[in-house]
C-alpha cells in the first residue's frame, strides 16, 4: 500500500529566511555557495563579552564561548503589520521577525496579494518552549529578593526602594500585552492574523528537531486535504546569555569556537539565530496553479531514542530507524540520493552517532563507495536550534533547484574513526555541479534533525525538473556593464554622471537599471564605448573611478584595457565576415574545468549530462565524476585525479563537452561565426559547430575517438610520446631530420612545433634539444598523436564515423591537414576526418589561410588559452583580436567568460541576452509611508526606555555615609514648593466653572505671565539638578507630573478664553443683525471672528535630553494680548525657550461650541454644521499618544484594528481620552462603538452626536 506522500507528493513553492549575515533567501543561498563563515563575536546588542565570558568551562555563571551566528539588523514597520509601536517592547522579537519572514515566503510563492487559498491556509512552526521576553519579565518580579538583600546589607528602607525602582527600569514592565508578547504560539497566531489565514495555526516544540516536527504535522494537513496551502518552518532568535549558559554547562560548545562537523578536529558546536519558512502545496495543486516549484517532498520518517542513556545522549540505532522509515515512506532506496544534509552538530557524541546511523542505513545492499555528498550548513551559521531543520531544508531545496552540491566549510580532514573512504559518503567541501545522466534516477536528497529528548526526524526531497530553460538562479553573479557615447569626451562625461548617480542614496536602484540596460545595449560602430564586469555596486564604482582616470589620460587612444577587466574602444569594428570560432585540443584539459560555469549555466551542465548519457549507454562511468571528482584531502589523491583526466579516453570527451557548453552559451546570445577551425581533437568540435553532425553524434564520436586513441591494454606496447619544442623552426627541422623515427606532429606557430615518436627516441631527441638550449616540454598524453604510432586507433574510429550521419557544412571549416577549407561533400569530409589522426596538424597554415580569407576576430572555445597564444604568435604584428573564453585554469570560469563577452561586445560583436537565467531580486517599497525601527535577534528596547534607565543610573541614592549638599537640599526644597504651587494653581481649573467667561478671561490675562514664569523657574531648577547628577527618580516623577499639570492648565485656559472670544463674536453678530442692512459691512461678519493663531494652539516642544530653559518670560509677554478690535486675530507673544525642553506635545485646537441660538435673519450666515477638524486632530493626537505611532503617519481612514492593531481595550481607552478632552460630548454607545472601525468613523460619530445634542 502506498504511503500518503507517495499518493500525494507535496511541493515546496515558496521560501524565505533570516539567518546569520543573511537578510533574505537570496543572501542565505549566496553565503552557502560562496562558503561564507557567518560565525562572529557576540555583538553587544545580545550580551557583553566582558560580563559573561571566561575561557574556563568550569567558571560558575560564565560562558566559555563568545562567538556565534547572529541575524543582521532588519527594518521593521509596525504599521505594515498593524502593531502599535508602544507594544514592541513587550513583544518578543521572534514574533516581529517571523511576520517579515512569513510575508516574504508568501511573496516568494507568488501569493503576496493573491487571497484565493487564504481561508484554507495554515501555519505550523517549530518553536522552542520559552521566548527571550520571559527573562526580563520574570527578572522584574525578583524585587522581594533584591529588597531582602539590600536591607540585610544595611541599606535603609527608603534607599532600598529607590534602588529597587532603578533596577526595575532595566526590565520591561508588565502590562496587558506582556503575556501574549512572550508566548511562542503567538508567533504562528500573529502570522495567521496579519496574513488572514483561515487554517490551523500552532507551534511544535521538539527542541532542535522542531522545524521537521512542524513539517510532519504540515504534511498531514495537506495529504489529508484539511488545508490547501501551508506555511511551515522554524523560529529561534535566542542567542542570549541564557542560551549560552545552557550549552556551556552541558557542555557542548567548541573550545576552538569553530564548528567543524565530521572533521578530525571537531570538538563541539556553535549556536546561531535563525528563522526559516517554507510554503507548501500538494504537487497536483501546484502544477494546476502553475506555481514555481523548488523541490518535492517524497517522504518523512520519525523515531524516538526510547530507554537509553541520558535524556540527551543520541542513539544511532533509533536514528537509523527514522532514516529507514523516511525512505519506506518515499517508496525508493536510500542509496538513490546524492546529498545528505546532516544534523551535524560537531559534538563528540553527536557526529559519531549520526555517522554510524547513516552508514548503517545507506550501506544496506549497496557496494558503491563515496557517491553521496555529506555536509551541514551548521558549519556556516551555527546550530540554530528550533530553526535548524528549516535552515537545512531550505538549503537542500535550493541545492536541488540550482543543481548544485553545496559545500561544508572548516573541513581539513575527515575524522579517521568514520573510515569514510569505505562508506557511501564523502564530505563535500566545495560547491560542485550536481550532474546526473538522464537514464538514472532524479536528483534526491535527505535532511536530518535530531532533538534533545531523543526525537529524530528525516525528510526526503526530490527535484521537480531536470533542468531549467528560463530564469531560475537566485545567487548573484558578476554583471556586465556597458557605457556608450558618441565621442570619447561625451563618454567621459557619461561615466562621471553615472558614478555620481551610483554613489547617491538611490545607487542600488541605479545599478540595477544599468545592468538591465547593458543586457541589450545597441552600440553604433562610430560610438565610443567602455565595458567591465562588476559583482556589486561598490565594485562598479571602483571600476568607474579607474575608467574615468584612464579616459582622462588616454582620451585620444584608439583603445585600452586594464588588468581589472576594463575594455575601451574609441569605435567598434565591422564584424561581418571576420569571426572565427576556434576549438581546443587535447592537452588543454584541467581538473574542474568550467566548474563555476556549470554552477550557473544549464548549457554547461547539459553538455556534461549528455556525454554522461553516452557513456551510460555503453556501461561506462560518467565523465563528470572525472572532471568534477569528490574533494580529497592529500596531494597523492589529488595527483591521481589529475592523472585520470589526462587519460585520452577521458580528456577528449571532457574537452568536447566543455567546448560544446561554452559554444551553446554564446550561440544563445547571438554568436554566429563566419569560419570554424580546431586543433587536433578540436577539429572534431569544429565540424560539429559547422552542423556537419548532431549533438548526440558529436559526443558519440568524441568518446569513440578518445577510446580508440587510448593507451592499449598491452603494457609492452609503446604508443609513443610527444614533445613540445620552442625555437627557430628551421633549426628544429635540421635536428629532427637526424632522428629517423621522430616526426613533426604539430606545426603550431612561428616558434613552436610538437614532435612525436617512440618513447626511447623521444627521450634522446629531448636531450639533444636541451644541449642546444631549446625549450622543451614533455606532453601528458597517452600516445604520439598524428603519427603512424596511433594507427591502431584509426580503424575503430573510422568504423565509428561510418555509423553517424554527415551533413554539408553551414559554415566554412578549415582542415588541419591542408590548412584549407573542407569540401562540401559529406563523404569526402568523412574520409578526411578518418585519416586526420595519422597526419600532422598544420595549424600555423590554418591561421594564415583564415587571415587571408578576411578573418580578424578569433574566439577560442574550450579550456585555457593555448590557441589564442598561438594565433597571437602566428599573426605577430598584424591587426587582429584573439580572445579565449576560459583563459586560465586558476580563475573563476564564470567571470572569465563574462569578461570575454564584454571584450567581444566592446569590439562590436552583436551579442545580446547573454544572461537569461538570473532571477531579479524582489524590491521592497522603500518610499512606503511608515515608522521604521531597526530590530535584530535581541528584543526591542526603545531609545526612550534606554534613556530613562541611563538617567536613573546617573542619580545617586542616599546612603548612610553620604549626604546631599546644602545647595541641592535648598534647590530640592524650592522645587517642591514650586511643584505645590503648580498643583494648587491647577485645582480651581479642574473644578466646574462658576464664573462668567469675562471674569475668567481677565483672570487668565492676569495670571498667565506669573504662572508661566513659575513654570520656567521650575524648569531651571530641574535642569540644575539634572546637570549636577543629583536628581532622584522621585523628583523626576514630580517633574513629569508638573509638566502634565502645566499642559492641562494651558488647555483649560485656552478653552475658557476661546469661549469668551466666541461669546464676543456672537454678541457682535446679534448687534449686526439688529442694524439696518445699509450699515452692514461688505464682508461676512464671520470673517472677522477672532481666532487663536496656529502658533498659539499647536506648539511643539521637543527634547531628547535636559537643557537649560531660557527665561525670557515676563507678565506682559506671557499672556495673550487683548485684541484691540474684533476684526484682529489674537496673536500670542508667548516667548518659547530657545531650545526644546520636553517631548512633543500637541495641544488640540479649541472647540467652538455654540450654546446660544443666533437671531434669525435673511442675511447669509454660516451653515449649522459641526466642525470635525478639532475632533480629527484630537483623535490623531490621542491615538499617537496611546499607540506610539507618530502623528504624521496616521490617516483618518485607517482601520483601527486591521491597520493599527488597536484592540477593543485600547479603543475604549482612546474614547475615554477623547471624552476627557471634550467633556461636553455625549457618551458613546458601546454597541455603536463595536461597529465603528476607522478613526474617521469614530470622529464622524462623535460629531453627529454633538450636533444632535
């Protein structure tokens, strides 16, 4: 019976991650394949190394590890997720960061704005039991213990309480959001809430296996059709000192502070922070919806260690059980996988136990050795605990997607106790192309995660498609940059302008646009042009700097180039009829040739796959394993690998495959040669490029030729050897004439030939040349090619030629034997090719004939630059351009190709769409309105909270042996008196007004200056105390209370004053209405209504630190001046301090209520409508105060719950504040309040209620 996953495979359609030194999925994958070690010292934002680090593992309450993996700072917009900024401090950062990652995962899956599946989409995550927020919340509650210690240490009650209050300031407070903020399950709950998911949401705790435990539950949801789409993965941002103490006292940390899984020197783990999420759908649904599919989940297995040693001691037999169950679930043999992403913690107990389990499982019915890559991403990012399985799963899915075997770093030598050479595994230490013949099984991989408590998980993945035909690649590669202008002068200006743009704030966007425009840039022949390759914005700026300097120095030059890959030409060339494709011969091969190209270009991978298919049909091992062998760790093993590739039966098909892949890349970009030619074996490739035979027939012939020319099995048979000689050709010929059995096999250039003959004779002539100071090199070949000594190979190769179809050439091909073009007749071509290996190669004549026919551009396809160097020597000072696409075996083959293509484009070759496989990165809306805070793996603490704590630390609590100075006592007493006066002044304003507005107005004008002066005296005293560092917390609270009274006092007085002015206007209107129309002024009477100026009603007062107030206030200037007439607006002469002195306070504009009914008249009057402006401003101000959102971010149409995260409790609190500010408003009906969703709806409701009243 088939398992649920066999019946219903599950597809991974989206992924996102936040890992050490990686802000997103793309950076994570780039770090993996670039072998980035993301382990760093503990940053101060997590904990202070000086406080807790001790290299002695036995030191109490200390960590002997001070390094780990830490996620970078991330911009977080609370409004984007409907979270009031005020609750960020009481919300564990795991909840915040997980919202970002979940949103990215859905966007990566293509469902950022698609709501089709939301109701049947769930989220299950692996999350550890306790979140970091618990620590400060619990710590804050230890005050009884602190009090006991302080009192028993001789500290008085009053001072003890002051100290305790100071300590509390170091921890976040308990409030209504603290409880949900510390819960792990709310991580999933918030995601479901903000993404509007209707399916299951929960978290799973299986320690370090939590992510795969969550995956197991997720798969059940999908295979049992309870959900249609799921988010799963793991979350762990805890690299606090608490977690370091946990692993220090286990102990599990590496004393080297370096994670080396399965290595001989491995001695422990490192820990890391991480969040990884995957979006899953049933494969059938993903295909139906045309989703991008990274990989397919084929099976999962679980087990427990059962009754064993300690609770955290691993048990290999039970781990093996989980492995076997996974492959039974998948329905195929474990030996069919090519990659195992191990748990690989690097511990002395964990790695041996895991390797025994792996070896036991994968060796069953399997005699093959070292065919499965083994590794762990923990070597790069550390052990991310609950997120470890997600980190490994994402890495493995990306490996399948990119057809890349990812590396494991820090490996110097496998642990000899594993005897890994006798196992199915090898440690993969380099990124290598993951190649497979089509006749073999799809690429498959397994991922393991094991947790404390003996919980074991293994999941099996399979690739979705064998190869890509469109953009798929996530990791960035060097980009081609081209700049063009009509003249060199204009090009210099263009470069300067571009550099300025790239160095601006929008540089990244400009860089992306420049890359896009360079892909298909058309360059008129007469235009000046320059090009280079850059992998980053900074590199592009550096190269542009060099370009500008070079242009300034060589503005009149026809061309120049720089060693860093900058190519300039004053004009381009007419290329039609002048382009030659040259193909490399044997001897140019090298180990791992084209490895980076095979990582990035499907054409190269497919070329090697095709030759492997050819060999597979003949029962031969794949050539890709010889070109890209598994990593080895000593010189002898490496030498053996090099020797294997040099064997003719391997070298020729390997060179042929690589040359074919290179040619197809350029062919797709529009490369069309006018001539083709090759050297020795390369002539066979040239015939293929001329379309004389198909891809399949070419690879068959490449293998057949190599096999035929290989060393005979008879060890006594001498197939000869070859010697390259450099010198005067006539002198060489004279020496060769003296040796009967030696012939000149290759006429390579003006100064080089290659000799062939029996091995003993060749040794003798070599000594002769060396006596005469000729340069000689014995070539690493298996026979004397192009001499009669390989006649044994001619017959079988001729037979192979007779089995394939020959066509007429579409491009002229120049023959090595004659140096002239091949005939058009296919049969004649076959005859020439059959005798080719027995006759000398006249390559020098080839090139001379081609040049005479109009050839100018010589492009070498294949490894190294041997032919390019020969062309340069043959043509000497004749104008030409010779470019090798893979010039050096020591450099990155991908970058070399890109630089060669840039050089060709600058010369004038019309090459476009060279890079169709790079996915464009998702760009975020950087202009989106909103508050952004920077968060990382540490819980968020605002600058305000930090400042309060630091200020409290600056104040000194009174102790038994120290006293405050008399001056400060006097100052404090004065401050207390000022405070009491402020409070007494406020009292009558808080009571109902019994006096008329006129009397209050007079009182206002009389007292305002005195009151304000008293306030600024208070400010001055407070400043003095703060600067002296002698202000206790109680005094700070008194000062804050005084500030509150002051602003409430101002608001009350302004409302009463405005009522007085309003009554004056109404009186004037009544008088005017009683007057004859002829006596009315021309303007509407309402136009002369006295109003407070904007400056007087909304005065911002800001400060981030105490400053000295400037006392410029007196009785006259403090009060609002009495208007000289009704038509003059009331202006404030209130002089504010020159420097801000407090947090921003926005006093709402006064409400102009109308208690008296105006007399009716036919003249036009203002409409009787309630002005909602003051209500609106007050609402925005109160919401800003209660939530922490800056007022300028708030918009009246925002939904309080969906947009701002304002729950019902906070809503009632906001309404209460509104009614306090506007006591005349009628109370809001609770039933009505529940129906009001936006801020605007509430304002309108209150306005309508006021109107009805």
